[in-house]
C-alpha cells in the first residue's frame, strides 16, 4: 500500500449478479470502469477477465498497478446456500448440543410452526473433548490428548475438511484450544482449523461456537478461491492483493484466509465506503448512504467520513426482517441495515385488508410483471412504471423492453382487492415502500443518536435514485447526491478503504479500582501485535492512527456500551475521565444513570488504521453534447395532484452550471433520477447530480 | 378522521418498531440474568385507556396479555388527571396482573407534544428476588412468597420515590440487582415515551386515541372474521398435570359461536394448598394466546385480538384462585392451558395445532448462595424441554408457551461459583410422530463453592408426559437426580453441599400425526444425529435399513472416539 512508482489501483466488487471493476490512475485521477457477469462456479475468472479487459482498454501494464482490492459476497452466499466444507465442531465434553439448542427461545411467539436456521454443523459432526476450564481461567480438567489424537485420525479418515474448536471459557484462557489445534495439526495436517478464542474472544458459548463454525465452514472454499485468484493475478503480473473486511478496513490475504467471516458483507460495506469517500471529496463528512437494487435496499450512516460499525449482525435469516431469525455474528461490521426489499418486492392485500409490500421478492426471475418473464404479482418496479417514474422504452438504456400493460393489469387486480384504482394502488405501493424505508432509516439514526434532519444522502443502485426524493422529503434531508457511474460505485469505495486491524482484550474490573498499569501494558501488547502487520504491508508505524475504546457497563449488567476514549486518558491513568465518558454515552442512550451503581470495564479495544490512501479522483465532467431534453411524460406526483406532464432529460447531456427545477426526470442507463417539486438539480465538481430540497409550503 | 390503508400501515409499523427498540433498551440495561439472558420480560405500548396497541413479537404471551389488565387497574387507582410527566406507577400484586410476586409491572404515562396524556408505556420484568421464602411449590399463602407492592407511584415528575425503593431494598436478598432492574425498566419506558412523542410530532398525529381505535378495530375485525370462518360448535378436553397433592386437572370447553369464542374452565380442580394456582388475568392471557396462534397468527397482536374472546373460570378453582392463595408457581398450571385448547381443537384445526410440549411448563430453577466475592447471589435460570411437533415442523428444544431463553453456561459460571457440567439432548425423548416432538435435555449443575447452595425447583411431567396429537406419541417424562441418584418428587428444595450436583432431565415434546407416516429421510437423519436410537427407530418408525458406517454406539463414540 505504500506509495511507489505504481500510480494505478484496482477495485473489484464481486456481487451476486455482476462483477464490477474500477481502475484508478492515482496521479491523474482518471477512472476506468468495467462490468461483467459474475462467474459463480469460479468467481476468480470474471475478476481475471475484467482486469485483463481494463488493462487492455487503458493500455496499462500490470506492473504499474500498486494494489488490487476485492470485496465479495462469497462468504454470505456460502452461508445462505450452505455450500461449505465438511466441517466438524469440537466442544467441551457435555456441550455437544450448543448449536442445536441455540438460545431455546422463539423470535415470533405466534407462529407455532416456526422456522429456525439450521445449524452450520449438524449434530453428528459435533464431537466432545474431555477438558474443562473455569470462568476464572483455571484448568479443572486438562485436555485428554489421546482422545484428541484419536478423534483427529477419525476426522482424517472420514475426510473432514475443516474443524471449528470452541471450548468453554476459551475467551479467558485459550490454552486448551491451542493445544487441541497443535494435536490436530500433527495428526491431520490438511485440516483447516478455526479456534473460537481467535475468531471471537467473547463470553456466551452459543454465539461464539456459531461464528467459529461458520468460519470453519467457509474457510476451505474461501481459501481455495483466494489461492486461485492470487495465482491468476500473479500470472497477469500483479502483486499486492488486499481484501475488504466487514468492518470497512482492508485485510491482508493471510487474514482473509484465516478469518473468512471477516469478509461478511464486504460488498455492501464497499458501497457505504464509496458514499463516505464521496462525502469527503465534496467536504461532507456526515451523510446517509442509500443503495436500493432489485432485491434489497440497504442504508448506512456515515459520520466523520466513516461508516458506523455494529456488533449485532445476523446472517442467513430465514425470515428476512425478523430479528432473531438468522445466525448471530458478534463481530464489528459496517452497520448496513436492510431497510427494504428492493424493486422486486411483491405487493399484496393482507389479512387485515391493508396493502403490504415485501418482504417476498420476485427477484430477477421471474422478476416484476413488466419484465414479461412470467411474473404475475405486482412489484415496486411495476408500480414505478405505471406511475411514470420509469420509461418502458428506456430501461437499462433501452436494452430491455418493459410490458406496461401487464403491469397495469396486475396492479388493477390488486387495487380491486383494496377498493382502489390501479394507479391509486401503484401509488400506495410507492408510498409504502418509501415510507417503510424512511422509517427504518429514522429508527436506525435515532438508535445511533444521529440527527438526520438536514443531512445529505448519497443514493445509488438501480432503484435508489427513483425513491430518494420522497425519502428525503419524509426525513427532511437537505440534499441528495446521485454520483456518476453508479454501476461501479461500490468498487470505487474499495480504493478508499484503509488498511486496518483491531484487537481486543478482556480485563473485567471495577473502573474505580482498575489497575491502570495493567491497562497500559495490555495496550502496549495489543499495539505491539498490530505493528508488524503494518510494517509487513509497507506502512510505517508512526503514520498509523491508533484508536482506543472501552466496553463498559454497570457492574452486574450483561451488556456494555462502547465508549471511545482518547489515548491520553490511559496514559494519565485517568479513571475519573473514563467514568465521565461512560456516563455521557449511557445518559444519551437511556435517559438516566443508575445512582450509586459501580461501573465496570469489560473489554479494552485497540484499533490501528493506516493513513487513508491518497486519493485523486477526477470524474469525467465533459458532458456529451446535444440537447439534454428528451421529451416529457405524465408522472403521478401526489394523490392530490394526480398525473402531471413532467420533462425528461438525458443525464449525460447535462452541462456544468445548469440548474434544473423539479419536477423533472433525468434518465441514465442504469437508473432514473426523480427530482420532485420544490427541489432543483445541479452538477457537482465530480459530475454527480445534486438535488437540493427546500420546504414545499 | 380515519387513515387510509396505506397511512395506517405505515403508522402501525412504526409503533411496533418503537416497542422493539424499547425492549432492546431493557435488555441492554438490565442487571439480572433472568431478564437479559432469560428473556423474562415484556413491553407493551398502550393507549391512554390501557388498551394494548403495539408489542414486539418475542415477549412471553402471559405478560403481553396481563400488562393492559394491570394498566387499567392502575388507571382506576391513579386517574389520568392526577398523572404528570415523569411519573411512573408500579405494582406486583398477583391478582392485578401477572399472577405472582416476582414480576414487577411498571406503567409510565406518555404525554404528547401539547402536554396531554396520550398513551402508556408498560413494562414487566421478573426480579432476581422478591423476598419471602425461596420454596417453589411449598408455600401455602401469598404472604410467604415475598413483598407485595400495592399500586403506588414509583416516580413522581422524574424522581424515584425513595420510600418505595427502601421498602423494596429492605425485603430482597439482592437489592443491587432489583434496583438495577427497576432502573432498566424506567429506561425502557423513557425510550418508549421519547419515541412516541417524536412520532406524534413528525407524523402530525393529533389524536393518538383515534389512531389506536383504528388499529384495534381493524385487528378485531380480522380476528372476528377468522372466528366466523371456523366451524361453530362446542369442543371440550381435559389435561392432567402433576400437583403436589396429586394430579391437577384442567377441564376446558371452547364454544365457537358466530364471531366470538367463549372458553369455560368449569369442572377444573379446585385451588390447592401449594403455590400451583393461577389467577384469572393469567388464565385469560394463556387462553387468548393459543386461540390467536390458531386463528390469525400473522397479524400483529393487540387488544383487538382479545375482544372477541371471553373466558370464565369458577372462583376458587385452580385457574381462578382466591387470595390469599399461594401463587408463586402459577405458570405450572397456566402453561397447560394452550395444551388443553390444542387438544380440544385438534379435530377442528388438524393442520394448525401443535402437540403438547415438554417445555410446558417453564421450570425456573433457583440457586441462592454466596458468590466468589463473598456477596450473596440469587440465580434464576430457565432451561427448556422439547416443544411439541407442529404441522410440517419437528419440535425443537425450545420454550412453549412461554418464551424463556436459556442462560449461557459461561454466564452462569461467570456470575456464580456453579459449574454447568453437561447440557445435552436426550436420545428418544421427543415423542414419535410424522412430525417428531422436540428432544428433552439433561442438565447437570455442580456446586463448586465451599459453602452450601440452596437449590429449589418444581418440575412437572413426571407422571404426565407431553401428549402427542392426532396419532402422534407422547414425549419422555421429566426426571430429577441428586449426585446421580433419582429423586422421585416433583418439588425439590435442598442444600447442595460443596461438590453436590443436581441433574434435571427436561422432558421431550409430543409428536404430531402417526409415526408410520414419517418421512424416511427424517427418520434416517434423526438416527444419524443420535436423536433417535436405531432400536427406537425400528420400534416406532419400522425403520430397518442400517446406515452405512454407523458407529455401534453413537453417543459414546463422540467422546473423542475412544471405542
């Protein structure tokens, strides 16, 4: 990642349908984009093909490329589709059913035949190890080494590919897990091994075992993929591959191969990073990132130029919007919330006689009714078409003709069940999805203590620019930016990510009597472990930004609040300042403090971030020539106005310095931007369309 | 002014999301593990009259049903015009709501943007201790079971009433946990109040009551329609359970007539001299709950679901006990009501009912001892047996009809000097059926401290295993062991000496439909997973083909493959 005489950088986002690539010349700021179909059987192939095309098209030599950064949905998909390795789970004797039982409760008490996610490792592949460590870290029973050896040989014989080891209290004392790993390596050297004390060093055995099992389950797949990719890229003359991590930082190939769960959601996270980058480039560090595609709409809050992070994520939910219906991932992950089901969401009349939209989606096949591929139930896209927001003749730049009559019939049927006209039903769908997304965003912002009023939104994805105006109105946002090259926008975000690692240490202590020398030592140790990761990657340690936070709670509570603290508090041993920082975070979240209750520090976190990559981005602003006005069409704006004739412009022909009053439609190949009444559009220095909103009286 | 179907949908979803946020605030700020790990709490958003309007999807149905009842009692005691912003009301009187003393109900009035009372935030949480004797089953009057807090104003215009708190502190074994949880409950209601106020401003809601009425009448209409679609008639059943003075029988008569349902428990056992007695509010909650599951599971629950359902139980019977009956273990009785209703309606809804659950009733185990730091602790944990099989779905090891989560072994060991020695599923414990009952599990907990620990629980299903329905077979009954020796009583209250270990084998759930109809793949998967032994598979499912490479004895072979 260091600055060498290699001006080029490549970002690759391997999505479910498309693989997007960007090539950036960091000296000139010139950007080239490539998009091709993902090759699911061997995702490396599309990357290789795309990279070769980019190089050829731009006449770039592979040696002049400094690094190539990947994001992938491979890990999420492997978990959702359960396409992973033959995996064994090794647990403490007496706890074979840790995954089967999970937490034993129900996420919806009214569904008698409740569906729950299948454990990643089935019961017959879970094995018990005679050993025991206590909560204090003391050893009660040392591991039975003979038993471990015999088990290892059995796993080899039965052709297991991966092993997850999750022993009780290993977050406190990892010795037994390490010993078991050493024995496994001796007896069965080909096994991939994941230790819970390394994957997630936190108390609560189900959540830790679950994540460790997921890591093991995908490890051989991911490692094989990474190895092929590295080999292919090396054959092309590249060095310097990195991977986007779930938390928005960059991982080395070694870290990615060892902890593939840290790649979860790296694709969507890249979109949020791209929005953050865009914000930084235009001097807007706080914004909302909004990405609405065909099957999902995701949002993320960006604060101070970086996306927010959560540790409360679920993967592979069986009920999309039901909290608790997925497998828990207690790792730091870019806080992408799924706020809606995308353009393919199906609309229905429910048992209450109310309109309901999603979470079921028509997906890409059969897709919305208007795709003419056999879909019969109306979707958000069908509604958008009937309302005039989409152009039946210019979808994907005209490559795909839409069946407007079919959409109208389907919407008419739905309307009849609700006692509404087809258009009114379509408007209802548009309103409900938009309002639901706005509400989900609002709740999210409020939970995070962010005042969203007056904020800027960056909207992308195929359907995002259609719905952004109305969300902005509901939330009272000041402006919405529609960047250029929305198709490869996420890939661009990859190039803005920083090389980053984080570590945490569990030291549970009353804050009032915390041994600050010990705290000082544990941070020295953590940063000592982090340093070589950067120097190995060519980043001088004195350029690395260090961040510290402490998870604290009232003593006897079970959950902590993460309190960021300046490093100087620790250097001074300033316990009172730590307590004050805790009070401030707690009061803001819960409206009160617990008088007289002692505060306890639980987890001490250290993060290290390389300097942000120097970024020189000059989006092509030279507009295509010719008249931007393409014509006009009726668009349904509001129930009290009905359909109004609205001008349609070609986004690519907008000239710098223009100001276009809404209502207006701006068409581009991959999306349609809707600028509503009372808003106006201009172009920014990067070629993005900026919609500014003002109050409608 | 009515909302159209679109606007109403949007506002309704928002109210539900507020309750989810409220419950997250409670869990994250709670002190005792029974709330934060065990899920033994509920939050409900009510209108100013005490009608439930919105709630999360995961809280125990009992509390969701009793909270509005308690709120209406509180409103009669503290009329709306006497309430001020920052006030909160509390009670734990069993006969005013949840049916036993450990559950505190706190209701906080919510004031709108113009300063008028618009709604109520309600929260219930099970306290780690409420005083009294720790003697599940053994109490004979409510006075032995702890402090009975009348309806009082807990907070007045933002300040906690120190007198009330002192009374509580002086009567409980772990005052820090109890007062900590009261603070968490107030934090939850604060979050609910803030969000409702914000919503009213942002959505320009002038009249919250009118909005509530629309939600309730829509729900009520859907519920009545579902009842009308069910075949009218009178359906009866009875179930028996282990009491401390012999079996207790619940007799139920469900009358579906037009768009209403009336449930009568006449003929059920009289109230008894143990703590296994339910009160009418609790009985009501667990009667309405299974009916909602059968009739209209997907619509959000609120007062509208309750209105078409009436419940009667003769005063003085085990489901409508009179004070001063002991009621600590009212769940040991009330949790059987859904099973009785499923039995009564099995032929009416053969494709909807659930077989009886081994996790009925919830068994709360109490451990009271001295922690590693020398301070007293009271640990309440609820582990679960197997749930009953449902159409298309095998039972799991999961709570029903309540919704307790297990407490992680690591959390138990971090907070007490106890050792969770094993927590494993029991082969052949789930009742056979086309859909199999959920497996029971064996849990052994050992006292590692050098001081004795009081262990107390009441188990059920020693003599009355969970029944299968419509041809399904019963699950395995409950068993109890001290240091490996069987204990034959349903009630255990003993001092675990240093090194002693208590084992509970939680019962399996009942099966649904005849086992002969079970899919062969499912039988084989169960055998491979060791949940059903080859012998039982042959016996119950006529399964013959031995699996290739089947270890001779699977469970032992797991111990690192010694054999």
